[in-house]
């Protein structure tokens, strides 16, 4: 090791969950160190457009309630949400928003001064607050980053976490990381919070930025933690379609556009969602994505259209979408927007309780990387930023409590070396996963994809950021494929063309995975992990 540092809590990630946790940990008196492999604002949070789904009693629709929000979330989750977790997290939403506003976050106001609200797919009420029209994530990121900077919280940018070593008793001992020059070092810490975001870069087309390479899932698996629900990858129904677009991040057309009245039509001008669901264009995302793909196939097109020409003041309400459309040569004020679906959000992840604790002592997770039981088989729109705010703060509180109770290790590890792991060419992996593990899945193709990735893997030392990312993608892709092969039904955002029906008799439960002593992925019992299954 060429450098060393120390902290009470290391936070990996600088998005909504990571910075919320860091700020709360500092309030509780912990020495906090935040580590991020890129610039501090490069993660998913900045790209979130729609808003934050939250019920604040007395300030909006009197017919809405936390109970109604819970029921909408449970419905979207298709039988796999933990009602206890859903109630716990959503009920804490109003307080989380107030704390965020206290540190300077500015949300859009309606006439009269109350927070403006919109409605998104799967919601039965107008309860989604937003900032800058469609730039909510950017405002949340700005407020948290400013508070962290003003609070003197140290952030190591361009430091890539390679491993989470444990002591001889199995407790977390810190993080092994590469600095900006690629030199290995170790941060001694009895508590590590993974807030590393999503896994969208497993696919060729995604709304996620380049940093979303499933690092946290892989780190947790190699540290001995359990993951669950990885087969449930939510594909956003509406990303901007551009012919011949290169692989990577695609501009998102927020669901709030449909919430304001836009409708989906096919290339022949026929409504896509008419008769598909009682909520039509505001149906849950898995329903809309599947309908879009089906209609595109039926018409021989690669996309459908989102007609937003009837929305007054579109450019002011949705400035981010408007700018992306104009950059692509589309005028959404006068013509429909060409859209298709793309990988958007990982509903599963590292199994945790609602306070971020994993099955490994001293290891915590929050945000998209975690599986708290909130999302189940399909995330309800705009629940993700809220989860990051609530569980991020709770994870810091759990780490502080565990430290006071003496539940975390402070023993040093005896030897530290850079680990080795299988990596797969990223272009091959993305093409394989997009072809075989997208919205429509089938057993034979899933099996062939797993074999292809296994045969294409080459073991190498994780001595660079690219090697770490490629190994994370490879391991997480194999875990996703195993879970998708195992779940012989269609539920939520997991669609099996060879098993098109829901099977509540066998599959109304999570599929949980871990690594065995030899490094092979195996199933474990979900009722025994995290207390949320």
C-alpha cells in the first residue's frame, strides 16, 4: 500500500444517499470520509428529472395520504414489497424533505406559496414535488454538495474502491482503494456505507451515466453480503430516440411529461396505451415499457412518439427535456417526440434493513445499490430520491449506534493485496445483456448469455478503475442472469416470454444470492437475510 487514511465511517458515493449519510454522520460526531471514483457530482442523482414523491399532510390534496402512497407503492411492486419497509420509509418522507430544505434545497412553488406538485405513472394523486421544472436531481445534488463542502466533509474524488476487506471475525475493516494516479491505499474504518448507485451500464442503452457500473453490488458480494431482486431492472418507457445512437447514456424524457397530459402514439398516430391499463399513459413503468416495445414491433418501427404539443409552457416546465429535444433536431412544441425504452433503475441490490444494515457487520448500503423492500418487483416513480434521503440518514444513525454498542470491529487486517477477478469486454457484455436480458427474456437466451460471459471472462488484477468497473459489471451481470433464469414467471419489470403469467404459488418471494467460499454465486433463503424479505 502506498497511502493510508482512517475514519469512523467511509461513504462510497456522492449522490443523494451518500451525502445525506455523510452530513448526518458528521452531526452525530463521526469522523467521515467520502470516496468517489469520479467528480463528486457525476452520479445518477444529478440526472433525476421527475421529482420526489412525498405526502406532506395539510399542504396539498386532502384526499391523499401516506396510506394511499403506500398502497400505490405496493401495487407497483407487484407483490414483492415489504409493507413494513414501505410504511417506514414513506412515513419518514416529509421530515426528510424538511431537512433537505433546511440546508438550502429549493423546490418549485405553486400559486399561493405551497410546493407545486405533479403526478407520475402509478400514482393515484398529485404528490410529486420538483425543482427547476425537470431538474430535481440537479437541485438535490447542488444542495447536498454545498452543505457537505460548507461543513468541511472531506471528499476524495477520483478514488476508486476496489475491495472491502474484513478482519478474522468477518467484520468490515475499511476500504482498499486506488487514488487518482492509480496507486493502491487503505482507509482504516470500522464502518463502510455503499452508496454507489445503479447498474445501468450493464446495458447498451441506459439513462444512467458512465459511472453506473454496479460497483456496490460486486463489492458487497465479495465482502460476503447478500443481494436480492436483481432480475428486476426497470426500463424507463420514454428516452429520446435518435437513429443510430451510440451505446451509453440516453436523454430521459421524464414521466412528468405524461403526468401533465402528453400521450403516447405509434408511428401511425394510434394511441399506444388505450385499453392497456386503467391508468393508460400513467400506468406503471413496466406496463408502459412493454406496450411501447410491443407496438414498435407491430408497426415495424424502432420507436413510438410522445405527443406533448398540447402542454402549455412546455419549455419552461421541462427545460431539460426541451433542450435535449432541440439538440436532437426535434421541436416538442410543434411535433411529437420520438421515444423508446432504456435501462433505468435497479429495483434490487444489496439486501438491507430500513436503516441500511447488511448481513455483514460494519457494512451498510443505501440508495439504488440497496434492496430495502421498498421497490419490490417494480419501483414506483419518484420514490428513489426519497429512499436515498431517508435511508441515507438512517444508515449513518445505525453506524453511530453500532459504534456505541461495540458491534463493529476495530481490529486491523493482517495483509492487504489487490484482488483479482474475472473481467469481460464491456462492449460484448452490454450487447449480450441488451439482447438476452432486456424487457423480454427467455430461458434459452438467458442461459446462452451466462455461458457467453463465463467463457469470455479473463481473470486479472483489479489495478485500475476500468478493471474494477469491468469486473463489477461481469459479476453483477452473472447474478442478474441467474436470478432471471430462476424466476420462471413474469412479474413487475421482469418479463419472461416463455412464462408470461404471474405465479404467486411459487414466486411471490425474493430470489436472494451470495458468493460461496469458492466464489460461485448460489441462492440463499430470502427470509433469513436483512429482515426485509
